[in-house]
């Protein structure tokens, strides 16, 4: 198997918001470019999110090898739309404790963060107008790893789909990526895939799961097995914990597993 680990440095990009709300304490690495959000109108949340996502897509499109640190999962639609500007075909590796495959029709809560992967596969038509030019990613090009906390209707929707579900295991991920063939991959990680006991302050804790060390192994395996064109870390901690010392340590370990080293501007806020 060829080693696809990228040689050049990652371009760190920070999008410090959750849905349409800014996270003022979101940690920004010293070498990162922070997306400056536009002035948002008093409008429905999807309209406001679209404006944020347009700014993110432009920033990602300018980066040679983007690694996005974000406060949510839906901004991934901006990252994928930007990568699609340079890659005709793009596969998705999505590591998450949740399926993120709810839609407005089946969601019990209406929470847009639970629809992020469905947005990429074209299942949320009508939720956004789409100035991003996002092309739906075929189910057969999606690997969902580590999902263990699914709503009943979401479980049924995934079972009826052709999305490939695998455990958060390096060998399983490597095999799934090999089956995709030589296509560039967008690698998405929501930190809640990690065992909740290791994630104090997580926004959506999902109980027992793979250790942080195992997820580091998964990220390294993915980078070795596939041409990772861009990566995304959803830092889904509660606002009051997003800049904790343990949070920064976790971000540093996960980015290092991808081959990026982060340094921080100021002393850690604990």
C-alpha cells in the first residue's frame, strides 16, 4: 500500500462559531488564519449560516492544504464545496459519534448540527439556498466511522443508504478507504467520537467509545492510506470549555496525528 501522507505543511484555518453564533473564547493557534465573519443580518439561522459558510469556502479555496478548526460540523459544507472547486471527485471520511444524517423531515429536534453529513450528500434540499456550489457526494463515496449514537429514524435512513459504516479502528478505516480507490478524501472528525470520559466539557457527550489514542491512530492510518485533500476538526466543546487546557491538549494531539503542529498565542485559560 502506498503511503499518502502529505509532505507539505497544513494551512490552519479557524472558524470560531457554532451554527450562527460566534464563540469568543475559541482557541486560535499562532499560525492559523481566522475567518472573519461578515456582519450577519437579523434573519433565519440558515441564512446567517450561509453567509458564514461563504466566507469559509473562500478561505479554504485559497489554502493549498486546508485544515479547518471549527466549533460545529455544518461548516463542513463550506470546506467540501471549496475542495470540489479543484477536485472533480471527492470522497468523505466522517469520524463522529453521531450519524449527522438527520434531515428536516426526520429530525426530532430540528438541530442543524445533526444534519451536517446529510447536507453533504444532498438530503437537505430546501434548507439552504446554495451559493457555495456544493455538489452532493454520492453515498458510495462516504465512510462513516465510529457512529454509536443515532436517532431511530436516522438509523433507518443510514441502513437504507449506501454509506459505508465502519468502527473507529485503523484497520477498518484503511480497508474502507482502499475500496474507494484513488480519489481525494475530505477527512472530518468531530471530537465527540472520543470516549466521553476523556472529553470534559464536550457539548454532546456520547458515552463510552474509542480512546483519544485510538483516534490518533485512525487519523494517522487515514493519512497513510488516502490522498487527504483537506481535513476538518469539529471542536464541539461547550463554550465555557472550548479554551480549557485539556481542550487545547486534545486539539494539539489530534492535529499532530494529521501531521500538523500547533502553538498557541497566549497562556492557556484553564
